C-alpha cells in the first residue's frame, strides 16, 4: 500500500525529507550549490572574522548586529546567568564518571528546567529569559562536568571574560591566550546556527506541540549527539589519531572506502560543494597548529581531504576541520560534540521563538506499507 491508496490525500516525501521546505524562516540561509551561508543576511565568513559570538547571538535573536551600548546591555544577562544551581552541581557529582558528556548534557539541560522560574511560561519575555539562561549555562555545564568527572571542583565563571574565553577558563582553570579565544569564538560563531538541521528540527517538532523550551533543547541535544550529525567531529578526530601520520592517510582512506565506510566529516545533505564553514575552520586549525608547532593533525586532515576528493565527490563538512581545531585547543575529544551544543543552543532558541511565531503542530504521516484488514484471533487460537 502506498500513500496513493492511503485513506488521505497525501504523497510520500523524499527519503530523509531531502529537499523538503518546512516553512518560512528569516534566520539562516544556506546556498547549497554556491556553498555559502548567511545569518540574517550577513555572510558567516565576515561574521567569523569580524564579529564576536555574543554579537552573533544578538544577530540571531534580534535580527540585527548591535552597537556597543546595545551589545553591553544584551551581554549582561548572558554573563549574569552563567552559574549553575547548586542542586545541579550536586546532581552532576552523582552521575557515573564514565557517562559521555553528551548524555550528561542532555540530562542536565532537562534538569535545569526544575530550577528555572520561567520553566512553564512561553511568553516572549519568558522565552528570552530562558534562552539567556540556557545559552549561558550550557557552557558552564560542559566545563563543570569535565572537572567533576576528573575528580575536580567546577570553576566558577569569570564575568570579566567573553563567552568563549570563559568556557576555556572554566575547563582548564587558567586564563586562555588571545589566539585560543579567537579560535574558539570563531568556531562558535560558525556553529551558532544552520537552518533546519536535524537537531533544530527536533527542537521545532517539540515546540510545535506547545511544549517548553527546555524540552525542545533537550531533544535537540539528543539529536545532535548522533554521529551523522554533531557526533561526527569526535569520530573525525578518532580517525586522525588512528591514522597517526600524514604518510598513512592515503592508504587508510583507500581501505575505508573499499570497505564502503563513510568518512566522518564528509558529505552534507544541503551542500553540493564544500561546506562554507570548512574554509575558515581549516585556516584556524592551521594557525593553531603553527602556534603550537604541532602540524601533524592538520596535515593528516589535509591528506585525508585530498585522498577522499580523489575517489569520491563528497566534500568536507563543518565537523572535519573542527576536529583538529578543538584538539589543538586542548578540548578532550568527547567534549567536541557538547561544545558544538554550547555554540548551537543560541540557534535552537532562535528557531523555537520563530516556530512559536507561526506555530502549527508538526504532524507528518508515514507511507504505510503493512497489511490491512486482518482478522483478529483470540490469544488461545494464535500459533
Ligand atoms: N563518506 C563517504 N561517502 C559518503 C559520505 C562520507 N562521509 N557522505 C556521503 N557519501 C556518499 C554516500 O555513500 C552516497 O554515495 P552513493 O550515492 O554512491 O551511495 C552519497 O554520498 C550520498 O550520501 P547519503 O548518505 O545518501 O547523503 P545524506 O544526505 O543522506 O547524508 C550525511 C548526509 C549524513 C551528512 C552523510 O554525508 C554522512 O553520513 N556523512 C558522515 C557523517 C558526518 O560527517 N556528519 C556530519 C554532517 S554536518 C552536521 O550535521 C553538523
């Protein structure tokens, strides 16, 4: 049975909803053929080079880039809301130390709603306050969990530091260098939003039921965790470590492709050319490698890229050069995807707000292929 003879007048969508336009949006535009991407009309390459993550969050939420005064007022609650409720820290200490940080983040985002005075309020004002808290606290959660699992006390946020600098400080306990802050800030800017990717769609589906922001972001974290989405950055780094030396990249890729394996950090549903985020991420990864006099991971990545291009038409995506970039910043590999969430939470919140502005329950159909009209048999008469 196909949808044609299904009872309702519906036709099957392409597999994976490929090419389906879900609805209007004015947040992020991707041009998959030209390989470019814009937040509210600004090219992300300009933003990554010239704007801070905080300016970009303002852009996503307010629709415009702020002047100095506006930015100061906008940043204030983002800084003031960084600390975690003590109950959440106590809870984190009870979790098994081997839990993956994405599992912890998924649970902890949900937990935060119990301590959010606006948890059940979805008025625009309450949504904004919750978006500020979630954006501020997600960073603290990720850093705190890394400390806790390593038997250390979480480090209190430093209000004098930017969002990116404060994350590195809370993770490592020392003030980061300018080059490291610039690298992480640009990374976070490039990952702050990306149209209707799987995690953002998950957030929109939850929102469409008129559920709350914490539920939407929890679902988004769950969707981001998978290796076909945000989890690919960790897998890409594991691959670079396994390759170990640039001279071994070609043979590794040849074998992996012969075995029909997917190479993590390659391919994209929308981009038919290189993911525009790859270019600045590659440049930053190189800069960090030169700064540390450790170009091995960058060079392996370059060789892998060339080896794949030689054999397949797939191009690198955002997760590919993110991997050496984050590794060189000293971020533990299993924090790569949580850090992606730290950047993306601002985009999720922007889409939740937009969804509510024109909400209609998201409720597609399956193309039912199973049997119909079967005769019911009582349990004793079944084989
Ligand atoms: N390695 C090797 N071949 C690939 C890859 C890859 N990473 N990605 C796609 N291909 C090939 C497929 O084998 C397929 O080839 P075929 O037509 O000869 O069978 C073709 O390209 C189309 O691939 P699909 O998997 O059908 O593309 P889809 O749009 O469904 O998937 C996805 C996109 C999930 C990103 C896919 O490219 C993939 O699995 N990549 C690896 C995981 C990854 O890097 N994910 C991060 C994406 S970016 C993000 O979410 C932040």
